[in-house]
C-alpha cells in the first residue's frame, strides 16, 4: 500500500492508533519497528484462534 495521497493528519492519527492498540496488547513498538501492524495481527490471531472451540 504505497499510496502517498493520504493527508499528514490522517497518517499521524493512524500511527497513534497503532501505538495505542499495541500498548494495550503489550507489544513493544520500539522492538516491532515497522512491523507493528503485523505484530498486532499475530496477537489477535493467537487470542481468538480458540474461540468457538470447547
């Protein structure tokens, strides 16, 4: 997703959102670097992979 037509304010808001979600999930954003979204996705998959199973 290399579309640079996103406003600077929207980009900052999304970055802030990613950091807030990562903090709530216990992800260290300094270690994750550019892979924050990937780490958030992996964390959600781990948490919710057992849902629906008895």
